C-alpha cells in the first residue's frame, strides 16, 4: 500500500470458517479487520466503524448482500464505501443488479487469500487515485458546464465537488455528445441511479439529465460563437440526433433560438 495509514476492512460473511480465514489473512497483512456474521450486524458495524472497504457475502439470510448494499448506499455516511461481493456464483442478472446498486466488484468462492488481497488492494489503490485526482494539488480543473453569464450556473465550481460527483461531471464532460442517460452515468462511476439522483439533487439542486443538457448547451454556445457551423451541424455535434429537439432545449434555457443567440453575442465581440 502506498499510504501508511492502517486501512479498515469490514468482512460480512455468514460462514464462520470463511470469515475467520479472511480476517486472519487481512490482519497478518497489516489491515484492521472487522467481522460481521450477518447482514444486519454488518450494516451496523459499517455505520459504527466507517471502514475503507467492505467484503460481503451475497447469499445470506435476510438481509442478503443486495439488501445490505442498497441500505449502505442510501446513507450519506456509508454511501461511497467500496463493497466487493464474495459469492459461490454470480449470474449475469446478479452482476447487473450488483452494478446497478453500486458494487465495486466481486470474487467467486472458493478464492485464495492472495486473490482476496489482490482485489482489495486494487480497489483501495483506485480509491486513492480518485482522491488524489480530485483533491490533490496536481488535479487539472474541469471546464465549467455553463457560460458564466447564465444566471442558473452552479453556486460553486465543479472541481470543488468530491467523488462521486466529480466522477459524474468528468463522465458527462467526456461523453455529453453521445446518447447518455442516468443509467449510463451510474454504471460508469459505480453507484446506483437512486443514490446518484439523491446526491446530485442534495448538493446541486439539479438532476443528472439537467447537467447533461446544460453541458450540451454550453458546448453549443461555444460552437455558435467560435465556428461558422450551421445550427443543425452544431446540434448533431453536441449529441442531438434531431435538430428540433435541440432548438427546444436551447430556447427553454436561453429564451431565444440558437441563431438569434449567435447574432446577439456576435455583436458584443
């Protein structure tokens, strides 16, 4: 591990032998390991200890692994803690549901301690890199989603948001010209659509869809001012297959057509 601070790992596992094996392996490798014999206890220990990472069985007495993950993702205190499922099998539908709820990964049993350590270490390294990228001195600022003149611009710079919102904005910045929706953003950043919707509304007062639209509009404004492309060409370039849809969105935000906006702002340059 690159960081010297001892990492806390919570192991939620009903099988005593497996749980004890994992706990012993973690402790001998320098982790602070916490065990929970069922989902209910695991949820409480996650809230009490706020571990750096959680491993969790999938098939358990109620609450099962999915219910544990959903409960943790709905609480601001535990929502961003990485969770790895450890299960005998993971069907395609199980995997899809796990990703929708915001699981960070999975391991199939039986697995070795080395495999467990490798998965945990990789996930902790990923979290560390994300933290450095968005809070470290060397981060590169993200471009604003809206022109400064737009009255409904966010109350704080986008780069001031921490993960997962900073990851959301980065994904939107990179992919706004493609047909993306809430489910695509949620899958890309590894959190459930419900959690992202709640967090986005709580911290920005906007929805994911509104941020996508606003980024597209900001890009369209730049193209209207800096290029001679037609409005139809610009609409296609910022992610609209139908120019009529683009016209409606633009007029709703700016109160005028794209061409009228272009003419007005060209006069001020």
